[in-house]
């Protein structure tokens, strides 16, 4: 049987990652956003305002759940308690799909809370594919997996990342979340061709795109989600859009978060790369560049850039 | 984490199995002394015998970075991410210590209590306990009377952790709560003393050795005007801010902490009120709670009665109890 485009999932349009800094703006102004993606871990255990806000938003907008803790590539056992919470929240907010990353976050019971890379080998492929099938059976829906930004590759990998991702998607019959910025970041870090990466994927399995900004350290890029999307990433997005025919597109902005209209305007720029005839995009708001590498003298005084998403909310106290 | 023993024999390169690769990777990038020390550590060496100069047998170099430099990106991010999370959970403590000193405590904490949960919301849950476990011995020369500086830090950490937990834990928004009129009706009916009150799940009773509640408010007000920058920025403002925020003298303080309309709120209590509330939360009847607290108080009965009257009005207004009583 032929796999339908996007595994049959709808093209939701242009969405924004829901962040606590924007809760009040969204509830008050109900901006004309096509959809929201939420970080699952910010809500699965919440008995407070975050979940209360999410319920209200889910009444008005399509919601997609995006996790950072599935650890699908880990050799630790799957956490079915966590999966149960995901399933419950997905039902509660009518999540259109559930996604996470092709990575592992820890072993031996520990969690680094990072999206760590796997070696691309036949053994890893078999291991991850089996776990994806288990998760899908449990969640009773196809899982959508994202290519993370990565900063190392393993010498014993026997295939490219795009071959691994493609074969995994077929073997596990899952969807793909193509993070275009991550393709750019990883390709720069691993001396790869990002265009070849994107052209080599099974495009009919791509359910969603991610866009984000990153930090440029000259020798490497870090996926910081703290700035505008750079032009080369937009060009890759244009290619990805053409190859897929268009899928749900989501902008992530997780650090130095600007006001909501700035974030929303950023994702709306995607229309200019979809072949639509539109006026030129507005000039960028004045935000201190994250893409300027620190000067050597200042480098030691600059805190390290943290790859995002960082999933932690600050409490509200009277 | 990095010194966790493994039953796996050291793997032969170049194709160690996935579990070995992952255990090795974790041991290396979470090592407190960095990647080179991590790779040389017994935990890593037991898994994959690679010294610092041969890391590229397992991790490829790029055109611009060595394998060690690439691994350092993960090592730096691991601590930066978790320290940022802990600073977010303990903003007042970060203010009083300064970010540099706070990070030093937090860094040591992560060695003893690495995250073992899928959620970062549990990362901080043992931090007050860690401060207590690692508190310096009080010098005999300093005398033994009264709480010391570490008690203040532990109190402040305890308050901030309770705030974080109350903020996102279960609450009672949208549920019917006990109103002052309900209590008056029970009193008029003559069965108030036999009632047991059901506390809302977000209610927490805290006892401190220092008046940290007002200190917390001052620190947060200062933070909104003048944020503490992460360490590494040579932020002299943090030192100035700490000087503007003197540590209070020791003194017992009772605080009830709860949440209404999804906002955490703090309520100072007298010792008598705290004793009554603690008994009620423990399941005592109103009569037994009051009698027990009164017996332990040296205040005259009319003073206690006046306190009680005002206290029950405040507690019902603050939504401390569910509507259901027995």
C-alpha cells in the first residue's frame, strides 16, 4: 500500500512554538496563527497555569505536541509512564500528532536533558526502528521524528544521516519532522552538503518543518533558537517546500524571546519561499545578533550557548 | 554519573555496541573536569579504552574541530543547561550568592544528584537537602547558639523550591472552596469543633529559622529591576545587589504557601496559627487542632481567640480548604 503524503496528517499551515513568555499575549489578542506546537514536557505533569493556558489555546487553535524526552535512541528501556502521560495529554488537547527527536537523552537511568547523537549503523537502525514501532503501538498513532542538530559523528557509522533517517522512516513506518535549520547546522558541523541531505529524504513522509535561528561560532554552529532564520536556511526551506509540495511549518524561538508579533512575523516570511507572489518581507526588528562569534578576548567571559529547546518554565509568584 | 560502574567489558574498537557507546559518551560529556578527564576516567576506560589523543577512533573530527573539541560542545551544554535551570528555580538564592557562587553549589549538586527524570521540573527537588548535607561544620569558636549562615541559605532554597512546586503542581482552581459563610454556618450549628477541613493540594506549611519571606520579596523586586547575569560576564552588579540586600538576622518564621488563580501566594503565620493549621492539615478536627495549639501557646485565651477569628477569615479568603468538610 502506498504511504499517503504526510502519513495522511493535515498541512496545518504556518505555526509558532508556544512559549510561556507569550501566554498572556495569545490569550488576550488571539492572533491569527494557523497552529501551535507545544513542548510536551512543559505540560504533561502540569497541574498549574501552563496546562490551564494550553487547554484554552487548544480550544481555538490546532495543537501539535513536540517532546524532548522520549529518548528513542537510548539503550535504556522505554519509559511507559512518560508515554502514558503523553497519550493522556494528546487526547486532552486533541494533538494533531506527537513528535520527538531521533536521539537519546541518557542511559543508566540518567538524563542529560540534551539531544544526543546516535551512530548510524545497521544495529542502531534495528534498535531504533523496533522502539518506534513499540511507541506507535502504545500511542496508537504514527510517531513523527525530527533530525536533531548534532556536533559529533561517529567513526563507525556506516551510512549517512539521511540514509539512516530514510530507512528508519520506512522500517518503522513513521513520519519525519524535517528541521531545516538542523540540517544546515549539522551539515556545517559535519562538512556535509545540506542540499543533498534534504533531497535524499523520503519527502512523502515529511509531516512537518521546523525553522529556527542558530549561533555561528565560526568553527561550528549551535542550534540556539535565539535569532531570526538565516538566509541559507530559508533557501533550504524553499527546496524542501518544493520537494514535499508543502507541509506544516513551525518556527521555534526559545531564548532571548522577542514579543509575539516578531516571532509570528518570522514564520510568515515562509510564504515568500513558497513561490507565492507577495510583497517584500518587512525589515527585521532590531535584535542583537547571535550570529556574530565572540571576540577571543570576550569569549572566556561569555556564557556558553545552550542548544535548545530548554524546557523549563519560571513560576509566577505574587 | 560519570563514575558509575559498568559490568560491560571494555569494548574493542572500531565498532562498540550502542549501549557501550552511549555509556561512554555520557561518562565523557558529563564528567565534572571536562572531556579529556572524562575520557581518561575509570568509568570511560572500562567501556572504551581511548586516551585523549585517540578519541578520533570513535568520534570523527571535522575540518575545523578535533574530536575532543566537538565533544566539549556537549559537555559545555550539559552543565550550562542544567545550571540555567537551577538558577531559574532559585532566583533569590542566586541573587544573594551571586551567580558565580550559586553555580559552584549547583555544579556540586549535579554531581551528587544528577537528573534521573524525564522532566527538568524535578531537577531541583533535592537541592535544599544537598545544601543541608554539605553544610560546613559550625566552628566551636563561633558558639553554638542560633542558626548560622547556611541555615539562611537552606531556608531560602526551601522556600523557592516550594514556590516552584506549588506553581505547577496540582491546585484547586475551579473547585468549590470553603467560604467564611460555611464556617459561620457550622459554628451556628454547633458542630464546628467536630469538623475536619480538607486542605487544597497546593497548600504548604513552612517553618524557617530566618525571615526569608520578606527577603525573597526584596530579592525578586531587585531582580526585576536588575537581573543577575550568568557567571562569566564579570557582573559587578550582582555584588552590588548583594550588598544592597543584607541577610536578615535569625528569627523563626512560619509561612503558608498556596496558589489561587494559578499564582503562588505567601501568607505569614503566627506560631499559634501555624500550629492550628498544621494540625488541621494532618487531619485533626477543628476543636482538637485549636486545643492542641492553645495548650502549647503562652498567649492568653482571649488573644488566641482573636487570632483564630481573624485567621479563619484569612484562610478561607485565601482558599486553603476545599468546600467539603466532614
